[in-house]
C-alpha cells in the first residue's frame, strides 16, 4: 500500500502541468482546490498503474488498453472545442478560466469496451481484406459483394448492370 502524495508532490505536479499547458496554449482549471485534487489523483494513478490515467475514468491497469486516457487524454481537444473543458475539467477554455462560463458535465466520448472490441475486429478485417488478391466489388443496389478483377456485367442477385457496382475494397 502506498502513501498518498504529499502536498509538495501535488504542488510540483500542478506547476509542471501548468507550465506545460501554458507553453502549449492550454489553460488549467482556475479552481485551485479542484485542480490540485485532480493532480493528487493523477499521482495516485501513476503510483498504482505506472501511468497518469485520467482520474475521472476507470483505468484497466493495462497501459496498452488505457493509452487513450493517459493525461492529457485523446479526447481533450474535442471536449475543449465542444464543451469548453475536458472530461475531468483539468483543462478549460479561456471563457471558463475568466469566469465567464462554468464547467459543466461532459458526455463520455471514450468508446465502451464492446465498442473498442468491435472496432478492433473491424480494423483486423479491413487489414485482412487489404491482402486479398483481387479487389472486392459491391452492387450499390442490393449490396452483393464479389472479389474479382472487374465488376460483373450483371449482378446475379438483383440484375443491376456493371455501372451500378463500386469498388468496395
């Protein structure tokens, strides 16, 4: 069991993040107590997992599965653009920093484990298709697929002519 980070460690991480944020054109949340609590959580996650997983998301403890939620996460810029703050509100827009707006709840953008598995299998399938010896043609009318050098003259399913086919893969 590890000890919680000291105030000095939290302050050091805050200074480091603030310096990096400003150098890159980002802003940290002006609520110092809130921001330092996030820094503390990042330090706890670093001690626990070996990497600073977003404290507002459930990390698996397997870095390769959590790469997208290592702070700053892959979703930060989209969240800032659409919602004026990132998911955990560590990074905020100038409107929030100035007090003109308040950070609000942000919908989770990270795909679920099931969605990630589906995407992974789709990417593998596309990679397998890419190694086919012939292009795959798709009938735009009925969806019939065939792998051959040229599209068929007539679709065997719906009888659409060759010009109704598109190269699918």
